[in-house]
C-alpha cells in the first residue's frame, strides 16, 4: 500500500534511461502516484518545481553532479518528496506553499549527495546484477550506510511535524468526471495522454494549470459489465452513487465506427436514465469522436442525431462535440478539456 509520504532519488541512466536510485517506499504503478521516471525523462533543466498529481502533491529538485565516469562529465539526478495531503490535519492550509518552503532542504540534500564518495560509480554498473528495485543495493555496505544516513536525515527535515490522522472521506465532497465509452475506443489511452500533457507542463504554476490538475485528479473511466447491468467507480459500487457525485461526462467513441457511436450512446442512456430517476440535473457533457488515421470518419450529422445534441442544448444542457485524434492532436485535446472546465466552474 502506498504510504502517506515518500522520498525518492532518481537519476538518468545512459543505457536504460530514468532509474530509481532509492525510494523510501516502493513506487508501484498506480493512478495515485506520478511516474517519476517520466518526469525526469522530459526535464533536463536544473531547478525546483511543484507537481500536483491526483492524491499526491510533490516537490522536485533536478540537479547535475560532477562525475568523471559519466558521459559529458555530469550525472542528471532528481530528488522528489511527495505527500498525500488528505492525511494531514488542517495545519497545512496551503500545501503548495508548504512544499515550496522545502525547496532549500532539497537543495541541501543534493549538495550532500554530490559529496557522497563513490556514489556515482554504482550508477554505471550493469543492472543485470539487481535483485530488487533500487540501484542502491549494488553499493557496498559503507556506501549504502553513508547514503541512508544522509537520506534519513533529510527525510526527517522534510516530514511535517504535525500529527498524521486516518482520513475520513466525506462522500458529499466527492466530485467525479467520468469517461464513458464503448469497448476499444481509447478510453485508457485518452486518460494517459491527458496525464502526459500534464507532465509536459509541470513547471507551470498558473491558475489554469492548477485547475487542469484538479480535473485530472477527478477524472475516471466508468466501468461496466458485458451486459450493462452493473456499473461501478472507485468510490462506489453502484451507478446511483456514481451519478449522484458526477460533475461532468466525457463520451468517447470510434469516429470510424457507427456501432461504436451507438454503443456509447446506449451506455450513456443508462447513466442518464439513472440520473432522471434521481431527479438531479445533468452535468456538462463533452463528446469526443476519436479519429483513427487511414479510416473514414462518419459524418457530424450522424453524431449530432445520435446524441441529440441540438435537443440537449435547447433544454439548457451544456454539451459540445469535438472530433479529435487523441494520440496526435494534443492541442485539440486541451481545447476540449478547457471547454469542460469552463462549463464546470
């Protein structure tokens, strides 16, 4: 289980790319923690920046260290401290300000790592000798002990001095944006591409970027069974609760396949009928036709008629349709998400 706070040191391996030197907790693939390797892969500029990602907020420090054995004489490294803000008491009112205040601590940590004797030698050893996940296991006992002493010292400096508590989630505060679509239309690809766009903009700390981060944090693929009789999301095991706490919908289909359009409409119709039974207002709807290269697109008229877009608009429903190649057209993806954000806020 992912812990409430994590300290991690990564570096850029000249052969295999970004790698983990050491982490206080295993960084398993999940939707809760950011992919630190990907952050380092797309950033080579020294400096400290904050990156908000789903349940974890992170402060990161990228630096170069002199090394006689590295190509170009420099090692590219990154220190990341992340916290799950929900488990801290209200003393940390502004988590971004708190993390920003830790930038000098990360810089001090980096300075000590630069002086750690023989540390960089293990970064260039063959990784086939690894039995675990961290490169530090290749170090001798003296180097390992020295590194961990420095690591633990700065972990203590970074950790809040406030009492941790078990989070009690108030379900009234949960708001979700659901991705709904037929099978094999690119729902997971769409979600991952949005997250990649966020990675490429991690050094921007303006208000639109923060709002975009919040949208991603609450974005989720709505799951259903083969016969469309059972629906669930991460927080709830029934469609009624999922719909009750929805803040927006993204309908996704294959723009080259009429059956995909009809299936997506059928799935959303079940969702909307549930909403009607509960007598709640319909949240904004973003409709995306995923364009596949070398395949003929169906007409906009068919999409408008199937989803009854004009009728929904006449009823005051906020709805818009975008034909987009979700793998190639990042700007159009951003334009669509911006539309949804404006309608929500």
